[in-house]
């Protein structure tokens, strides 16, 4: 049996082995190697495994906590009970292989190449908020290629050498982003210190429902303990994250896309129903790129588009329409928006008098 | 709105969690390659770990044994290689976490990967119980249009393609014969960088404006330059073809972050304005930004650009 002393978290090579990590890994190892389910007694009486103390109840609790810990790492150990088993029989346990392990023999080499290229394309811009999970997926995909080809595929030299790669590396090392992705993955609430746009700092606990990238900036959307409402938080304004807390479930109908905000969403004014027009030749894909899929769009009688969306800031809505004026975007309603749009043009023209 | 469901105990990510994670990842990596051997450099890269952390993972794995079956993990360093041996020590790849799965679903959807590919990747990798019709929990604002797979294939094959593309100001898409070079993504948009065969020049095409792609199959000699070379080429092209426009920015106004800004300095008259010198490839783009600024941004020179702006503004109202 190896030395069992607590190890500091900085992890030095010659430090004594971490007994908790060793026990968890050994549990995974014996279940992975086992050819039959293992009984509770076989586990909790095994001193080599890190159990077998005089206090059986304590070992049972430790085994339950270890199963939970392994589940957090994606390894699910499930109770196995034959359909005709008597109630008094003690439990047996085995890895839930379908739930734990990736499906072998399903994907093709071309699928994985396409996936790696797709992730590279998605992350090709400035340091990307989705880099932490997507880099992990990319690594899994390359390991899948290794399984198919027998060796690790050579890395794209441009990816290794480019400034983008180093930017992504910095993004990966962002502890706040990593903690938020972990909380989201484990579906555990996360306490955070948040500084809003006005510089005010507050403490709140958030159940993260979704995460989105708006350009190069990342945002989390979640149930906020401070307001008991679903709110959006800019990741780079989160000053500190705390210890993960309670478990939660993301509502089945939650969709992060309506939270992709447009400039006119951010005002303090009352929401106003607005309509913009766009020329008939714009495709649905162009419309989706412009609107982030927000609001509703329809064809008018002459074939041109009408986009209906709620706005909170008429000045920002008028500026948004003007930024896309060359695409034929025009405000249609309400009259106050059209007046604001005209007034904005007048001011721009007057500045050149 | 459902509220968080309290659990009986708290959970934190500890040093042990990270050690277990690294050891599992190392076992997965070693199990993925023939001969279960990787270089230490590969391990460091794949695990994003230091040498000490890799050694720590090796030390942990080396203790794994099952008395009943006799299975035990044998792992050691052989010079710069890491070797895994021993019966029962190989580990099949684990499924993705919920966060990784949501991010993967986002990429597959936003880049319009073919349905059969999405189905296979989903069945193989996504967490158990993931519903294919689940609403997105992860999203981005950059549009990749509907033709990413076809464009990626053409780039990989160095195939010439015909695209239907609608530029700003065009009322309908026009066909272009291009040799695709690479895909580029900025904070706002995704582009195809390609050589226009008839115009004999490099161009960028916004992906959502591409209405159709036809792979002509003919292999081209065009090869994508490196990112830095491409940026240098774009900058050089801008200098050669795009006129320099001087702008005045009102005090307190948000400073633009456009690529083509060459100079920025306080206005000489001391009025608190900021002067910008910008290379402008397309005047309507500049005019829209000046209009949207509502007087906070003013074109100073050349005079012909000011006149063109006033004419453009008059067409809107």
C-alpha cells in the first residue's frame, strides 16, 4: 500500500501520492478490468482499494462519494440487479458502459477530419470564449483519428505557430472561464463576484443554463440568486468564482439563442415593438446573420422582408439600421423610431456643413 | 421557472479532481495509439500539463492493480517516451461532458455539418441521453452560412469552385470562378479567402452571402499563405488600392477598432477631437458608420469623399 498523506495541491513530482486520487483511479481500474459485477462487500472490505476500515458505515459513505466523484469525471458506476433478485441480496456494481464510454466503430475517419477542421474554423478568430470545451473536443477527435490510423495525426503547423493558437491557449488558461464551463458541465451552481457596466460589484450565485460568444466576448446565461430571474453575465466582468454549490437542472425548453443581444437591447427604456424592412434579394441566411435569429421575419406583399423585434433604445436601434443602410435596411415602425433615424442622419450631415 | 434543486452535499474541484482527470486523460491518450506509446511532448500538449504533472499522473497510474484478476497497470518513461503496458490498463475513450457536448452540438449546427456526420458524431461522442432535437445551450454570433462543408472540402482538395455571391450593393447573386484558399473568422463575420480566377486577384467573401457552391473538381495550384503572410498581403493590398480618408472623432465618442486605421492623433486645433486616418476599401461601409455616429464622426478629407457622403445620405431620406 502506498503512503497515505495529504498532498499539497501544487503537485510536485516527488510528493507522496494523493490517496483520494489513487482510490478513485483504482476504483475505475478494477471496474474497467472486471469481468463481472462486483458486490458492495467486495469493494468496501478491500483495504488495498482504500476501504476496509473498521467502520463499515463510513466505508459505504466513502464508496458512494467516490461514485459521485467518478460520475463528475464522466465515469458512471451503476448498481446491477438481476430482475429476479431478492430484495435482501446485496448490491452489485459495474461500469455503465453505454453511458460512460464513447461509442466505438460509429464514426468514420472523414467525419473526424471534418470535425477537427470545423472546430479550427470556429476558433479561427480572436481568442474565442468557446475555446475551452472545443479544444477538449478537438483533442478527443484527434485521439479518435489515432485509433483509426494507429498513431497521433500530425498537428497543422499553422495552428501551432499562429498567434491565434497562442491566443486560444491564453483563453484556455482563463481560470474563470474554465470554472464556469465546469459548473455548466456538472450542473452545479457557482457563486461569483460580478462587476456591472457601472462598476458596481455584487455577490450572487448562478445556475448556468447556457453560454454564448458575442464576437470575442463570452457571456453566461443563468438563474441568478440575487434577482431570481434568468440573467446574462459578461464573463470578463466576473471578478471571482467560488466553490461549486448545489445541483440543478436546465429547464427542458431553455434556448440560449434569444439571449444573443443586439445593441438596442441594452437600454433602460420600456420595450417597444419595432419593424425594419430589408430588400427582397436578401436571403434568409443573410437575415439570420444580421438579426442573430432574433425576432420574427416575413415577406411583405412586394417580396421585401419585414423584421419585427422589440427594442429598448431607439437611438441604438436607429444607429443599427444606419450601420446596415448599404444592405437596404430601413426602419418602418414605430414613427418615433423613423423620426430618430431621420434625426440621426440630419446630425451626421450637419456635422459636415 | 424551476429553481436549483438542493443536493445533500457540496462538491468542489480539488487537487484530487485534477489529478484524477489528468490520469484518466493520459490513459485515454495512451490507449488511443498503436503500441500504447506517446512522446512526453505529445502528452504535455494533449493534457495541457507540465512535466511534473505528467510524472505525477504516471506515478498514480503505476499503482493501479486488481488483486482478484491479477490485472495491473504498467506505465513508465522510456527516455522521452511514455509507455503503457499491463493487462487491463487500456481505457476506452469517455463520452464528452455536458459542456463539451453542448459546444460540439453548437459547432455541428452552426457550421451545417451533414446530417449523417452529425448523427454519427452525436451517437459516438455526446453524453448519454442527449436529444438530437434539444434546443441549443451554447451559441455564437458569427454566421457561417450554409456552405461550410462544401467550402472546406474544396479547400482541402484545392478544387476550383463556382460560387454565387451577392456583394454589397448588388441586387442579386453573381457567379464567380474562384480558387479557395482558406476560411477566415473575425469577431463579426466568417469569410472565404479565395483567388478570383477572372480578376486574377485575392478576394474575401462573407460566408452568409454565398448562395451556392459548385465544386468543379479541377485541382488548382493555389495554396493558402500563412496567416501572417495573408494579413501582410491584405494590408499591402489595402495600401495599394484603398484611399486614405481622414476622420474627426468628437470628444468622448467611442473610438473605432477598424483594421484599416493607420494613424490616430489629437486634432491640431486643440478642440478635443481625435483625428483618424483610415484606409477605406468601400465608401458605403464608411458612410454607414459615419451616419450611425449621428455627428460624432466627421469626414475631414478628401473633399470628394465628403461630397460623396452627402450625396449618399441624401438618397436615404
